[in-house]
């Protein structure tokens, strides 16, 4: 197939900044509706064979993630501290974005997520809000993700799930050892484990193969295209429409604005670091919960001096990262967890925030495994890190699994992305500064999850359990909430159709749109929002309302 290209001088209908979980879907939907679309992606486009099974490079060095040497960030816990240079916001900088290297746990939200503020009331120190949409409004788009992108799972298996109007298109993945043990422990405690919904093919689906059980999902891109990353699913479909160009190695550093207050296109550096401008009738930023606010703040104009779309001063605020807590467990027999998708069983018994616990928070648990290198670096306290006992520990790798709790983070306006006053990246663009401190309830909830994980693993018959330590967040991979949606332009950045309150032809859609944190697996929701946003943007375009 010959790929469509547009000259920068041509005014295309839409620029989509970012080709990740949300960007790929938005671009496909706009292109299929007949609009000309350029996806600007700062990272390279890699073919399946170019991704490697190299745990050191992909999980510990910046194999496909944002590189601290060239894209530095700074971090501090609160405004009283001087931010130090450290990359705390991690995402994949390639065509496909973080959908390329994620674990692919695909959880829908429940009805409660959209109305928690009304149900629970205010929480001190936090800005808990209701969403401007309901579960019922998003439900058809969850289905759309499941069927168009591909999700395996067993609808109806969780007694706590909100309604599904369609089953999943593929059966769940085969349950592996960790899943069997997790189920045994959970059932012994009267809990309700069920097979995890995953954006990984369990059968051949839409021309792509089933998972080959290589065991390297989280942090890696799928070389057989069984993981449903944008780069293998929606992006090729957008290109096949003949209306969409994916412009890789194109780093957008500013949104162009005219005197009438309308976006005119984007300023970007091409692969040779030469400054370019692409004209467009409208811009949709899908650059994730850290880069979207950075781009808006770096795009300040005389008319909008504190950053684009920032009349509310909410751009970058309410960063949420999903706090977790769990336990590693060792079993008598080998589990051989290095094979298979990372997660096959989970439970949602502790999903809802229960006021009786005395703190806010809820989440889910998964049975999971990690790569040997990552595991080998988390040596339990008391185990020597040298000599024969360390060797014994390393050789016990195949006997271990992880019971991982994934939970909420409360929105706090002081937790934010803004622009570092001093640091610039390799392109001379001002770097992001991250300010983040856990809410006390997030810490209490994380400890609650650790305690539950220990109980589950104990009931499963583990011979050794290592509870995870609950410490302050040092960064995250779920980058959420920094340009929240809402009906009130003084307290939110975008409306419920993802249009910025301040700029008529500027839309934002990605992890930054979420008003609350989800229960630890946000991407199904980010993608459902992307289908929904694109439908409304197409509607506005058809009515000449952009
Ligand atoms: C190791 C790992 C495991 C994970 N596992 C799970 C999981 O199991 N389940 C789950 O729900 N979530 C998981 N996540 C999180 C998930 O990947 C993200 O929530 C999701 O992909 C975010 O989607 P997005 O569209 O907001 O951003 P992204 O997918 O990050 O896409 C943003 C894209 O924009 C590009 N971009 C940014 N700035 C610019 C710019 N200025 N110019 C041009 N391009 C730009 C980026 O390079 C990137 O490609 C995981 C994340 C990681 C890192």
C-alpha cells in the first residue's frame, strides 16, 4: 500500500498529535469519515521485527521509552522543594505510543467511577469530582474498543462488573500457574476471581495471530502483533483509508494560533531537527497525561499568557498515577511464570471505596509475573545479595509470582505538570517539571492492598510471602487527569466532547482527560473516550461547528 503524504503547505482537516492508545483511534475515526489527517508522532516507526526481547534495554534503559538524556524532566514532592532532574513520567515514544509496550490489562470502569463525588462527598485535601458523562454513555464505546481493537475475556464472570451490552469477541487467555494459585487463594477467602480481560488475542482476530505465550508483554512491544497496540490495529486502518499520514520523528513543540484565537496548525521539529509548520483546520492533542499539558503550557501566546486553554489554571493540575500495593509469593513447585501473558486472573471484590475502612480508595488485584531481571533486583529483605544464598534465591525465580493490587490516586490540584524554569531538552524546548505527593488516603489504601494480597497468597499455600513496601510515589506509567473534562470552564480544561473550553478548534483526548484515576488500568477507558470523542468531532465537523 502506498502511504499518503501531505505537504506542510496544505491545510489538512486535522492534526492529531501523538499516535498512542487514544491518538491512533481518533485518527482512524476522523480519516474513515473522509477527513484529511496528519498524525504527528515524535518517536520512530518500528516494524514488528525491530522490537527486541531485551529486558535490560526495554525495562531498565530507555529502549522505546522517553529518554532521560534527551528528554529530561524534573521532579519534586511539593512546591517547597527544588525540583531535581529525574524522569518520573514514563511512556513509549514510538508510533503506537504506550499501547505498544503496555501489559494490556483492559478493565472497564464501573458505574460508581463516574459518580463517586455525589456518592461519597468531598474528601479533604483532594478534588474528587463526578464525571460529566455516565457509564451508560460510555458503554457502547467500551464495546466498540472490544470489537474493533480486540479484547479477550469472559463477560459476566465478575459479579461486580457494570452491565456489558455485548460479550467480548474472543475467549479469555489460557490461565497459567499464577492464575490457578490466585484463584485457589481467593476462593478460599470467599472472593470472586475471574479471567482477566486483556487486549491480547486469544484467537486469530481481524487478521492478526493469537498470543504465542512468549511471556514478554509489559515493557515490550508484541512482535507477532497479538497485543492490540494502535500501531498494529487502528493506525494501519487509518492509513488504508487513503486520508491519513503518520509523520514519525516529528516532535510538536508549539500549537500555532492566530489573532482570532483559533489553532492554525503545529510547529514541530522533523527528523533532522529542522523546524517545520503544518497547517490544519483543527488540532487534536493525544500526547498523554504528561506531554499534553506540557505542550499546552509551552504554547502560551500574548492572548493566553499562562498557556493555551488554561483560563481555568487547570492545565497540568490533578495529576494522578494509580497507587498500588501487593505481595510476591514463593511456592513449593515451579510455576514457570516466564511464559504466557503477564496476567490471566484477577478480582474486583475491593473495587468500591468503602467508608467503613476509614479512607478513600478502591481497586483490583491481578495474579502476575515479571521478567527475571526485574524480579532479581527486588531481593527480599534478609536475603543476602551475594554468595550461595543469593544464587539459591536467583534460581528460585520460577517458583515466584506476584499478587498485585492496582488502585486509585486522588486528584489534588497541587500534584501537577508544569514547565521547568531552567531545564531544556535536546531540541531546546522547555522540559516538564513534575510535582507529586501521595494523598494520605492513597497511602492507607496501598497498605490495605498489601494486606489483602498477603492474605490471598497465604490462602493459596505460598511458602514465603514478601509484602511490598508502601512508600511515596516516585513516578508512574499511568499518566492521568492533567486536563480534566467537565461542564464548568472554570474548573476543567475540556468539555464532555473533548473540546477545550477556550479554543474552539482545539481538542484533547488521552489520559489527561480523566477526572478521576480509575482503579489502576485506565487504557480501556482512554480508548473508549477516544472513539466517543472522534464521533462527536466528526459530528461537529459535519455541522460546520469547528
Ligand atoms: C510498562 C507499562 C505497562 C502498562 N500496562 C498497562 C495495562 O496493563 N493496562 C492499562 O490500562 N494501562 C497500562 N499502561 C498504561 C498505558 O500504556 C497508558 O495509560 C496508555 O497507553 C496512555 O494512552 P495515551 O493515549 O494517553 O498516551 P500514549 O499511548 O502514551 O500516547 C502518546 C503518544 O504521543 C506522543 N507524543 C507526546 N508528545 C508529543 C509531541 N510533543 N509531539 C509528537 N508526539 C508526541 C508520544 O510519543 C506517544 O506516542 C502501562 C504503561 C506502561 C509504561
